[in-house]
């Protein structure tokens, strides 16, 4: 939507129809299997799927890459017990120091978890401020 907005377009004017696939994985599948002509997906998801299944790399053409965004955060319910939250945070931040933790991180395509700098999400905020939420 941000790219279309930058070109003075809207999804409804630019595309014959639009739909939600409800996940980045489903969007990659939809493009690869020609259910749709295009989709916006997280590059980490696409790269992982293209690495695992060459079909996607062979049947999808990347036409634009956005500016970098901060990785999706790990979030918890605000009512979570503070001790449990601290325990979970410690486990995630120390996973890369443990062989089993490193193996799990490798499956996710992540080298380690870090405490985020809130400025990593400024580019995402700019998109939301520019385009607004979809009705």
C-alpha cells in the first residue's frame, strides 16, 4: 500500500481485486501458485521459503524491496506476572549461548535475540502514518 500510495494509487484502483491471505507464508504460496499476481511479504519469510523450496525462487520475481524494518518483536500480555516475563526474556536473550538454543534459533533463521532499540520501528511508523490503517 505504501508503494502504491507513493505512486498516487490505491489498491482498489490499481488491482482488479484484492484479498487477505492472513499470513506471509500464504501470500508467498498464492503468488508462486498463481492465485494472485503480487503480494507484500516479509523478506525473512520469503527467503526461508525460497531456500527450503526452490519452486518459490523459480516462480516468484521480486519487483521492489522496502527500506529495512525492525524484526517483529516478541510480545507478552501486559498482565503477565513480572517474574515470568523476566524469566522468558532471560531465556530468549541467552538462547545463543546454549547448543540446543542455537539449534532452535537456526531453525528460525535467527542468530540471537536482543533488546530492541525503539528507533528500529521508525520506518514502520512512517508507513502507518503515511498510508493509515486499512479500513
